[in-house]
């Protein structure tokens, strides 16, 4: 069990989506400030992917709870599916940059 840490921080993220319709997209940005979630916290995020093959996709989501590391910093998981565009969407999954 982890004790709740300060919520006044954000995390950067940068992922490449799954391949669909023979291409990928890059998604990058920063999360919202932390939001209390049980004894931990989460962050919200949203954005637009890179432009590729004549289109981009919107995405949004909520991270998983904080996963603490041995050095005292923590990360969050991101996973989801982009919005449908050009008759397809893309899956993404990754871990954001550490914060402490």
C-alpha cells in the first residue's frame, strides 16, 4: 500500500501507437495535476496524435495509480484506444516519465 503523495505535479509522456492501416502515430504531452484516488492518485490526459497518412486521432484518458520506484519517484501507466478516424483507431500502452 502506498501513502498519498503531493498532487501538485504533472508527468510528461511520449508513445507510439499500434500499427493499423499500415501506419502509426506519435502521441506526446503532459498530464493534468494529480487527482486523489484511494490512497494513491491518478492524472488525466488528452491530445491529438501526430499527423500521418492524411489524418490525426484525438485521445483522452486517465492514468493508472502511481507505481512507486526504489528511488522514491513514481510513474503511471497509460493505455487506451484513440478516437476513430479514417475508419480505424489505434491502441496505445506505455509508462510516463517519472516524477517525485
